[in-house]
């Protein structure tokens, strides 16, 4: 395949790609994305800025030759990403590029993989957003190692799911493959708080603090013991890590013990500090404190484990859990100075004190999740 920058002569071709991709979205049940967008003016602006690309010589392209796909790759801060709701960007310090307006001609496959590979070859930090109903793209983003971060809003107020990716050059490719094919898929069957999106987010937050293969695998395996029950999963994770013969391909026995201890020490209810710096980093990374996410997971857990409770019963259980764990005097502790969780925890505690606002959020979640 060949990737080149678009020219004004490609505008008609790009519009036909957008038309086809819009049709595919509608067939997949995504009825509201790309309504009256992208326009010819959007393409012209992309070309003028030098951020529009054509993918040529794609196998399976039908119709006009010489261009199977298109995308925009825009370096620099995106104003749309300045505010993020129901979450937060993990890395707000380093420059990034944004991938937009990915489309293809009929009969073309693999365009997204080509575009993402090109973007990753040229940038170490990427962001992208997609419509919540665009399930094929969400699946591709997960496979490409992007981490869900929250919701951003288009200029017209329409919400979009926002994702982020970093290059982990310090991690061997075969170790990444092991994690992606053998470890993360196991979490698809766990509860909502321990699914693949949580593992990817903990990996990203851990690697922001320590870019090492040891940190990477500790984050990937910290919840692997959830299969033995939530109450003992940290201890089970340590035991599973020590017994994993595959890890000997990359780590010494001493490193494996440090990884296992970090997993054992990460639990929020721990009353003593982790035994290592890696344990502290992993513990902080696992405490992904975003107020609405915390409340939602609390409600989800209650609905799953206590279906016999009525509305007031769930409210009292939610309130009790939030006070026990997160309020002033709660058992959750932050183990690092200048913790990235300090400000979000303060916001969550303010929400817990404001029972009127908390109750409104709770009732909205109950209506949505039931």
C-alpha cells in the first residue's frame, strides 16, 4: 500500500469514500454519525493544512483505481478535546496528534489498520474519538491498544467517546503480544470494574509513571486473580503471577516476585503501604478516581449482587459504600506524594457531601442501568 497526502484533485474521490462509509454506518445501526459531515469545505481545509491522506493500491478496491481509503492526521492540540466529561485524559503533558475522518471505498478492507499503523509510525501519542454507536470502530480501537478516557463534545454538542494511545518502546513486542492475546481477553468475562478497558487504563496510567516492561506486566496482571473472587483477587493474582512460566521468558525470579507483590499490594482496602515503588505506582494507577464512574460502578455492583433490594435499599447501600471507602476517614489511601488522584478524590468527596446532587446522579443511573 502507498500513503500520500491528498490534493485538490482527490476531493471527489474522498467525498465518495465518505458516502460509502456513511452508508456502512447506517447499515450497522449508527444513524446519527456524519449527518451533513464531513463537507467539501472540511476536505479542502484538511488538504490546505497538509493533514489529509489517501491510501492507494489497496487489495479488493472496486471502482476507481488509485485510492482505497482516506484519513486526516492532525498534529497539535484539538480544541474539541479541551474538555472531557465522565473521565479524563491520562496524559495531558506531551504533544499528540488526532486521527479523524477515516473512510474507504466499497470493497476495501483493512483501511483502519493501515491508517493507525501510519499514525503510530509518525507519532508517539495519539487521540481519537468515535460515535458511541460506531461499534466496529470501538472494536478496532481496542485491538489497536487505545484506552477509553471519557466523553468529549462536538461543536454542535454531540457526544463522542474519546480514546488515547501511547508508544511503549520499552516493552518487547512479544511481551505485548502475550498480554494482548493471552491476558487481556480473560477480563472480558469479569465484572464491569475489571474488564479489558480497566486493564488498559491501568497499564497506561502505570506506564506514565514508569516506562519499563516490569511496570507494564504488573499492570496487565494485577487483577488476573479476580476469577477466584473479588475479596481475595489480589492474593490470587500474586499466586498466578508466580506460577506463570511464560513470564520467565522476559523476567528474572526477583523481578517476578516484585511484580507479584505489587499485585498483592494494590488493593484499595490495604492498610499498609505497598512494599515497593512499583507497588505504589500500581496502587495509584488502579485508583482511577472519576466521580461519576465511581458512583456508576457502585450502583452496577449493587444491581448485580443485591437484585432483591428496592430503590431505597440500593441508595443506602451506595451511600454506605461511598462513605466507607472514599469519604474523609474512608479506608482508601493515596500512597504517593503529588498523587494524580488527589484532585479527583477531593471532587468525589465534595459530591459525597452534597447528597442532593449525589441522589440525582444515583437515580439517573438506576434508570439507565436497570
